[in-house]
């Protein structure tokens, strides 16, 4: 069955099952491997992408629910050759360790800042529930605050 | 890579790996391989096995360790670049491939090489050498990268390379080498003449290899002690880093696998017809101990696998449970240990620690292509050479016929070490059934949680004796679950100390988990010393401090952590501080946890202060990141994590029932390094062991409730 979705600005018509999670279509059909599989039950957030600008966990999001909508992945978060301010803050604060969870974390934070340009710590806590097994949370919080001031300044 | 001649290979020294194998205090690292020159070195600018300098003046440093987020690649490159006097922006790092020429064990000496440079002659440990020879050679574990490879390998490589460049420059200019100096990837003569390393590289490769290059004195370091950005990070913020799960190759198929739920069980039967005709399914592969569905997408493979109902035997372990294992522990340990009869006061306690899973964020993944007696493997492991051997063994072929490509690791923590390559073993067997198609076997999170090599559960009984003044006379323990000299070591001046191991076997598969046996014993011994302090009516910090008179490094770290935390200052009701100190992998870590235990019993860890003595630090920022990460990793375990067993099977399945802390639960962490100039210690692991006892001690201080069993979520922290 053909399903049409727009990924990072490009429209794709995919002959895939409507109940296939968006995660696997991104990774295996479209070759966008920056979005990660971590748990398959929407518990860890490694698979976070944006659906019409809102962060969602793609491992449990059926393709049918994304049909006709805009999906943004880590590869499309910023124009080619540039970095989103969250990515810049992540480098400045040397956040990643193994890095596996970070695509999902960065997408979650970018989504959070889109909704709450100047989030409180409680909003950050509620908006970033991803698992990072390396334990980079200490730096994540600092980097989020830095990205906020960057956004406020610019 | 260029071909390495046997001569060049045998000429190479090697460096230690396999620290986890021994994991004891006093482990000595062997010399580092620092040489040398490949057959066509003059053509390629290859100066040493670890350093390449090309005409464009870029220095590429080959690092024989796996990057799993600990910053080893950057730190090791810094150690070499420092001695080389390279310009850091011109340095590139490459992880060495799984080839024998990169083996970081003692392979050269094992091969009969006579050549050990004088500068490397210190620190040879024959026992370690035998272990490395036996286990394989390219291990990243035991927090060995910086202190072993770096200290004995990378520095010497950099120093030797610099001497060769300087010699080449001196020869070209007709001056003495002593008149030349190197700085920021150039060699300068006193005349003012200079040349870039890149211009000298081809000449330098023909110079004699120095056997004892001079290493810099610490005061002359210009790169070490700075925090250049980690080289692996940019690709980790834009999704471009490739992990094993991201690998793809034309014609690749995907496998989902169900493994015998009781370890050791065999596949008895499976009706494959439900998978027949399902979209994308290529084959149901029956293995001795598992069943796999191979399809043209992982999701389709997994969906078809879910439609099957395979039956497995239970290897005779169908009655094993957490309760039965702890009952056996209880019997093995028996009565609390004896203490001197003259004691004014006796304190006894029993502690328990659960099985734990590693739960790396990237589930185990391995792609394999098998053709006849040859195989190609793409995976993520902490020891590529040993993984290659595991693949060869599973296929019954020669390891030389297996080509293995290693990827960035989506977490390691000990899960991807030698003897735990079941995911490679299974994947190559699935691929053999599909030969010659390449097959990527991805473990689900459920596979990962249920088929780990777990951190062992353990039970420990303690008895301590105090005299009338509250001074300790004895601290004895009896424990199950494994231990060693380092794990049970207590630095305190207590007249009688003893720790006796008792054996109680169980069939749960065990492995190495970040900080290994120190993770259980740190909790046991540092909880108990706290109980002794309270038994003596003394402040837990002062009590420990008074017993550290002959251990200045421990004392300094303990005092530092206490001072950072404001130890002794007043806290609001329901809050408390706890302290603990452990040595592991050559590093001493003291931690103070500041915790709130509100009336509802929901523990909130507010702040952790860590004072760490690992001798010296290479990259302060990434060193700090290891401290922070170790603390958060340990906090998840202390508060939330447990693997339990029922009917021989692991009960937990995924992150919902094997939870870990999130951002909202993460404390503020403040880190200080004590630069004692002791031999370099590890950093990936040593901040894990003190966290759980410091937390339990803090909860006691806050609430008066002593937690003696992990995880803390199971403890009742409200007063009845």
C-alpha cells in the first residue's frame, strides 16, 4: 500500500505496511540512520523525530499516522552545512559520550524549545524524558540553558 | 593499511590490555609497543604503528582502543601529540582495525620478539602477559586505555617519532640534532631555519628508531591538561556517527531472533508455517539454541517471529529463582563472622545486591556475510580481535579468514567484552544459513535485557567490633557472589580485617559490569564502615578520617569531598549527607551524596560531590564527563535497577521494568581532581563503586533508615 510522507522537506511515496513504525521506514527504506532504535516501546526516546514540528517517538508511530504529514529527522533539523542552536550547544558543552541516544535527545530538546522558548527547569524535566545510559544529563541541562540564551539573544 | 612485514611486526612492542581480566590493585602494565617502521614506510610517511605524518602536515594517530564515549581516542591522541610536539589542530585520530598488527596485548613478546626498548622495560608483569596472550589482544576495558596504552605506548610513540623528525631535519641541514627543537608540527634549528613535519616525514621514516626516546617532564606539557573538544563529538550531534546498527551493504537481509529463555536451553520445536507467506520473510532459521526469522526488513522479521511459538528446553534450571539463589547465598555464608570477644560493642549487618543488566543504548547488533570458509563481520565490540575469533569459532573456520569491521559503540559498560560475544556467535550462524547473503541480526531491547551477561548478585555479612572508646578493633565479612583483593580492600587502620569468600553456584550468566566486583563490594564495605561509625557514636567522615593516617591519598580525597560538600554544616530536616570512598583500577574516588528523603519516602538526590585521585588527568573536561557519567550510571543502579529470576528466566524485559534515571532525577555533580602524580589510574569505572554506599549513608543521615539491600526503590523509607 502506498503511503506518502514528507521527510526533511522531500516527499516520498512508500510501498510499506501502514502499521510499520516510522522508525524503520526512515532507517531501512530511506537510509536515515541518525534516528535510533532503543526500545521499541516509546520508553527511551532514541527514536524521537518531529511530526509537523512536534517531537514524537517514531518506534511506535505507525506510518499511517504520518501519512500526509511532515517528518523531520536529525539529518534535517538544520539546513545542510549548518547546525541548529541545540546542536551547537551540545558541542560547546561536550554533551555526548557514546552518542547513541543524542539524536533523539537533540530532537526532543529542539521540539521543547520550539514550544517553550524559555523553559523553566520543570518544563525541561517534563519535556526531556529520554534515557541516556552514559549519564550525560548534567551537561544536557547546562546545554539547554545555553541554547535558550542563544535563542533569546538572536 | 600497508602490509606489515613480520620483521617490523616482531620489532613492535606492545601495550597491555585486559585489565578487567585481573582487576586487582597492583596490576602492572607492560611496555607499550612503540615501533615502528613498515616495509614501505619511506613511501607512505608511516613512522610508527600509531602515528602517520603525511606531506600535508597532518598527523594521524592510530589508536588501538574502541571509542564508546569515554573520550579515549582523544585522550590517547593527546598523549602522543604531546610528546611529538604536534600542533593539535593538525592531529587526526583513527581507530585501529582488527588486525594482528594492532594487537594491544603482549603479542610481540609472546611471538618471541627480543626487542624491548629500554624506556619500556619497566612494569613488565608476566602474569598479565600470560593472561593477555590467552585472552586476545585488543581489549578496551578495565579502564586501561589511558593508563596502559597511553602511558606506555602513545607517549613513547610520540617521543620516538619526534626524535626521528628532528634527526631527519638535522641531517638535512647539516647540524646537530641538539640544535633542533620541535614545536607545533615544525622542527626549528637555532639558525632560525624550520620545516614542517610533513616536509620531513619521508626522511624521518628512514631514520633509526630510538630505543629510549626522552619523555617530557610534566611541567613542559602544552596539550595535556587542556580540554580540546573531543574529536568524536561533532558527528554525534548530527546523526552521522555510524554504529553497527547503522551499517548497510547491498543485498543485506535482516534477522530477528528468539533465544532460549533459560540460558543453556535448546530449541525443541517450532512450527514455521505462521511465518510462511508473510510479507518480506525469506526464511525461518532454526539454530540449536534459538530461532531466527530472516526478512527484507527488521520490522517484518520481528513481526513474523512474533507469530511463531517456539518451544525450548530449560537446561534443568526451570526451578531457579531469585529467592532460590539468595537462599543458597544465605546457606553458603552462614552465621555472621566472629569478632574478638573483648569487644565493648559488636555491630553486625547483612547487605544484598541484585543482578544487573548493562542495557547499552544500542542493542547488540551484528551483520555477517558467510561464503564458504570465509566470513565478513560488521559489529560493535570492545575487543575486535577476540570478536573475530568468536566468529571464526562459531563457523569452524580460521580466524585469519574472518574480516571484522568495528563501529562506534552505542555504549559498552562491559557488555561487549571477550567471552560475551554471543551476539556475534548467533549472527554468524544465522548468516551461514543464508549464505552468501549478508544478514544483519538486531537484538530487540527484550533480547538485550533477557540475555545479558549480568552483574552478579551478592550477599555479604559483616561483623565489626569497637572498644569502649569507639575505636574499631575488627571488621570481618563473609560474602558470596565473587570478590577479589581490590574489591574487598579497606584502607582503614583497623587491627583485624578479613573478608572470606563463600561459593554458591547458580546458572545465571555473569559478565563484567562497569567497575566489576567493586560495584557490589563498594556498597557492602562502605555501608558497613558507616554503620561502625554510627555504632561508635561518631561522625562518619571523622571516623573514616581518623583511620586513614597511613593512607595519605585516601585521606586527601576524603577530606576534599567532605570540604566540597560543606560536610558538617546544617541541613533542613529530611535531608542528609553520606560519604564513601573506594579505590578501583588505580584510582581513588571519594563521594558525598546530598539527599532529601521527604515524608512520602521518595528519595531525591540533590547533589553529588566527587573528589578523584587518578594520579594525573589528560583532558580535564572529558575526565569530568567520565566522573559525571559514572555517578549517574551508578545512581540508576542504586535506586532503580534489578534483574530478577523466575522459572530460570529473567523477568524484566525492557526499559519499563528495567528503568533508569532521567534528566529530572539527575543530581548536580561537582567534581574535583587531586593531582597526586601517582601512576595514572582509570576513570571510566572508579566513580561507580562509592555512589551506592554514599547514597545509602545519606539516606540514613536524612531519615534514620538504613538501606542494606539494593535497589533502594524496594526499601520502605517512610516511618511506620
